[in-house]
C-alpha cells in the first residue's frame, strides 16, 4: 500500500528494450510510473513520448500514457511503492573467461537508497546470475549505512524479488501480457507482493518460487535454446562437408513425431541467448560441459561463414567482387543489433580490401559506426544490381520479394535457407 511519502506506484530503472515496454504497460494499466535512466538523451526521448526500440505498438501506447501524465521520466529515482531494475547485464572478459558484469545492477540498486522507505519492494528484471537478488539486498543495505539512512529505514520491511522478463523483440507488448511469469522473492511475502504487482497486466499465470530458482529459470530457458541451435548449426557444418542440403535434411528429420530440430543460421545473437549461458558456465564451469560446447559451436559459426564467403570470392573470377550482405540485426524484422553475428560477419568482410561490401538493412536508418568508411548502405534493388555474391544473413520479410531473376548470374550464400529455393 502506498504511503504519504511515496510519489509513484512503480519506479522503472533502465529505459531500454525491457524497461520501456514494462513502464508503458504498467502506465497503461493505471499505475503512476516513473522511468529512470542515466542517459539524459533517453530520459528526454521517452519523456517526450518516443522510444528507440522500434516497436510500433509500444510507440503508440507510450505517446498516449505520457500525454495522460501516467508516465514521466527522470535521471534519478524517486520514492515509489515498487522499484523495478531493468538495466543491462553484459559479460566482461577476464583472463580469457567471460564473466557477468553486474556493475549496472549494483549502481541502479544503490541509487534507490536516498528515496527508500519502509515496506517498499525492489524487483530485479534484468537477466542475472544466480544469487544477484541477494547481492542487491547487500548493496542497498551497504549504501544506506554509508549515507546514514539506515537509521531512517526499517530494512527488515524492505522486500526483494526477481521477476525475469520473457518477451520477444517484435512482439513485446503481446508477450508481456500473454506469457506466464515467474517471480521469486527472498521471502514468501516478497514473492506474493511481486505476484500481485505483475498480475496488474499479466493474463498468463504468475508462478511463485524463491529468488535463486527464478534467476536460474531464465538462464535455463536461454541456455536450452542455445544448445538446440548449436545442434542445428553443427548439422549445417557437417552437411557442408558432405554436400548435403541441410534445410532438406532438417525438414525430413522433423517428419519424425518426436524430432524438432531448429533452423541453423550465421550464429546466435541478441542480449539473451548469446549472453546468458555464460552466467551459468562462469559459476559452474566443470558441470556445464554441454553448455560450453554449445557456446563454442555457436560462437564459431560467424567465422565459418566469413571463411566461406572469402573462399567463394576468390573463385568467382572477379578482381574485387561485390558482396551484398542482406541484414545485420540479430534476428528478423527488428532493429536490434546487440551481439549480432550478422553484424560481426559484415564487419569482418568489410575489413578485407580484396572485396567490396554493401549492406542492405531495412530496419536501421544509417550505417553502423563500425562500418563507416569500409562499407556502403544501399537499398535492396541497388545492392542486388551491384552484387557478385549475395550473402543472406537475416531473413527479414523485406527480402522475401527477391526473385529468381534478381539472383540470376550471382552466387548465393544463404545462411538461413530463406532464398535458396529461388536460385
């Protein structure tokens, strides 16, 4: 229940791919929401009713809740009944190992100290290693003691929980509402409070557990996908060796009633599947042999694509062949390039002076900084006209218009099996 010193129902820390849709959906359900970010540019952008995440449905709803005064933005948190932390949790490299970087979570947690009151709840949405919610409890208590606020707050009444997001770029609002949720508190009371909060908008079931299980659940979901994709990617490598069409192979194998092989691709990207398995591997290195193998397979796939393109370019008979790279985002029909294997491939090819590289990416307005000066961004028609080799990296719906005539006389390397039947 909100007391007199609480200004907001929900304070959302982090206005990124998870923070914006979460803030918008709470505001749309009648909550008084404060969106917080350390970036003044994001604070001003979202505060004006606009976003950077490229989701049309969210843009429309965001503008409405901002105009209605239910969502405001700030660089600092203010007193709220609930604080939701949705900041990045990348990994960092340390002596050859990939370890979780929790600095953003820690900074966001400590920033709550000046406005913390009795009975409030802090919820971690960021995908995190097991034990992070407990660490938040310790970080905030430490910050209260440093600032002398531990005398103002009965810390035993402050609740902590983990509620991992489960949404897919391109369908964020739909999945926020319809997907089941997991909430795990440090105490049963925290779990129940988190369940009640998310039930505000969630039409799926909200399952309660403890914080460690909730943390491990999200990591398990993404690690499971990574292993399944690794199997498909390894199949594609083996099929290349034997001259087998991997797409036909998978289609035939999946006719078995208990087989469901995923589709291979140029690698694995995005902030979840390409990152989260490392949170398990780093904490249980000797026990996570399969997960590490899957990371190795998926992590090496871009290098195999790069080598295939280079060998093809050497044999195509042109002194400096033009490679038309179709797509640079991490998945189809979104503008998100985080951990994108496609972007990694384009960057590597663009550095090779023996070929000309052009990029077709309909979901971004300008060439990524990493490609400035080494590649050109063209429209689809112009790129196909120039190309000697067409490299399909992302199966954007815009590329479905490519015809057999468009590919006539060109070499197609299709990492997604999207255009192969048209040649």
